[in-house]
């Protein structure tokens, strides 16, 4: 067996049961598309997580999320963990995501950012907006470490419409790229 650190990096980068396909975009892609970090030409390129700082943040986030699940389970909370969800933008485009914690009355998305936040960070608004729009429920960002902080999404209809226009434009560029080689 490899070292434990090598095993952790290998596990983080393991093959997933979902591949990128034209017309299906992930909630976590929305902000990347908005900022230009994800471009149509790079859509199918998988970028491994290997930087120590990033691996550290990912593993801390997973550990905290697993702990919170244990808390909710022991308290017998009515919660679904890693609930998959889809939202049809139109006949050609579907957004998909996996909510960390889905309660009957709210969604909680968990993050372990590099620095403590003092409001819901812009980089998570599109993802949280997707969960809100797809479920109709209040959506919160839970920020680790302990003591956790909860930031409620104030849904912005105008931003959501801009996000939908952005996704449609990205989709068209991806189709044009595919058709024109």
C-alpha cells in the first residue's frame, strides 16, 4: 500500500459516478463559469486535487461533515444526507447537485474555507441559489471549523436570471466548440 497521504490523495481523486456531459452542469460549476475559471474548451479536462493546502481543506471538510452527520443521526433529526437533485433549465440543459443536508424545511451546504467568513461568500451564492431554486427551501451555508457559522442565502432573483443566461451561453459555446472542432 502507498503511504497514507498518497492513499488520501488517490481517494479524493477517485473516479466518480458522474462524468461531464454537454447539457448537464453541476451546481459547483456555476461560480466557476461566472468567473471564467471554467471555459468551454476546458470543460472535459479533469483537474486533480494534489496541492497539500487544498487536500487539507477537503479532508477537514469531509471529516467535519461526517461528524455533523453523526450528530444529526444521534439526535434522530429528519435529514437526508448527500441528496442528489436536478433542475431543468430548459429542454437541453439540466443543473445537478448534491445537497449536503436536506431537512424538511431547509438545506444546509457545508464548507471549510481557507479563511473565516463574515457573510455568505460570493463563491457559494450560485450553488446555494441552485439548491434554493430546486427545492424552494431556505438554504444555509454552514462554515467550519467549530464553532460553526451559518449564513442564510438571501435569494436574488436578478442574479438567478443572470446565472441562467450565463449557463445558456456557456452551453451554446460548448455546442459550437463541439460542432466546429
